[in-house]
C-alpha cells in the first residue's frame, strides 16, 4: 500500500528514500521510542542521513499516524522560528492559525496535535531562536505521556532545553557500517562501477557517510579517486574531521564534475541559490537559458543527480541540493 493510501495528510519528501539501505538497529530503537515518548531526537553531522532515517521511520510507522505526518523545516538559512512550525502545520492541515493573534499560536497548535495521531518531524532545528525553543518546549510538555501528538526533532546539535526534555530518547547518528555499504553497492550496481569487494574501500574513504556515497562512487574508476585519496591522506590530523572530509570530497568531486561537464557545475552553482529546491521548469527558465548551448538540460541535471550533487523529487518535480553542498557551492563559487 502506498504511503498516500495509508495517511490522508503528509508532506514527506519520499525522494530521500531512493537507495536507502541498512540502519535497521537505529530504526528499531526509534520505533520503540515512538511508542514511549512524545518527542525523540536525532542528531549527527551534516549529511549523515538524519532526514532520510526520519523519513524511513515515518513511512514504516505511517499506520500509527493516519491523521497526518508533517515535515517542518526553516524558511531560509537563518534562525529557525516558531512561525516555521506554525506555517507548515497550516499549509498541510489548513488550520488558519496564522490569522489568529500570535500569543494564541502555541495553544492552537496543541489543539491540532493533542488527541490526534499525528507526527511532526522538525528538521534542521540546530539554530532556533529563543521563541521557537520556548514555544516548542511548552507544546511538547503539554502533550506528555498519553497524548497522541508526537515529535521527531532533527539537527546537527539541539538546544539544551530540548535535550533535557528528550532525555534518553536521543539518537546520535554515525556513518553506515561496511555491511550497509555492501548493500548500497548491490542496490546501485547498475548505476556505479563498484563491486561487492569494494565495500571496505568505499567505507574507508567515506566513513559510511551517506552524503558522500554517490559522489565517491561516481569517480570510482577515475584518476579523481586517487586525487581524493591523496588529499584525505595529506590533510592535517586536526583538519581531518568528518566536516573537513566532506569539504575535501566535495572539492574533489566538483572539480571532477567541471572536467566532465562544465555546464553541470555552472548549473549546480546557480541552482544552489534556491534554498528550498527548484522546480524542473524553473530550472530551465531561470538558469539554463543563461548557460548557453550544449548538452540537453535533462542530461546535465541527471548527471548532477548521479554524482550526488543534486537530488530529484519526482512527486513535486523539484531538484534539491543538500544544505551542506549548497553551503559549499555558495562559499566557493558565488
């Protein structure tokens, strides 16, 4: 049964689950917590798969939340505001909350949660403003055990008041295992030139970091893989953190992409200016016509997806660039 048939209200980005593998232990832990707590938390480095894991969890538990699964994200790149939460609730549930006095928003939000089998997934909550923290803590505390409204909070880190509220229902996500990597290779064997025996080497380069798997797989049998290995090996130990390993990998893969198709890098840089993703039609109208003649747009866009620089949401027909990749493109090329 399709997700759309299981629940009546959802704005989940199911495109995230393309190629999803492994994480069974984490999923089992999160499922257990969903039954015990009104709020659970997932933290971890950028691109480690937090949003994908939460999406997989929501799909597997969809029957428990037949009255709605809502995915909530910040409007832009700055602080996460309480309005971001209220806005998405209104968009999916047509609540009319924002037409009411602001000091009633928390109560009205609770009215849409308490007693309903609804799940709110709040993504990238790493940098909320004080108002968002205060109102969210108030809402979650009011639901408490026995209330049906449930929250999943996602962020690289989370504010201490939120962590205090979450308690032990907090999963800090790490990279995938070598076995998960082998499963990923098997699932993508028609797209990337890797063999099952490459799983350990792939894990060594990516540390099982999902954001990097497609990128590294795309350059696997090229001279760029040796370049990447050399750069990672020669990085100063203090710099060779997961964050910096992503930076080095992105730098190498984008250089390889530029050598393979200069239009692809141009398109990625231009599209990175759209923080919430960009519709396929707008990609052509706003950006492609300024790049000039060359390969068809669809071919170049598919190359960006295959290389892991972009993702594509076929339901909304939108191209999305991961915030970490978008940040890198903006800092490096804009």
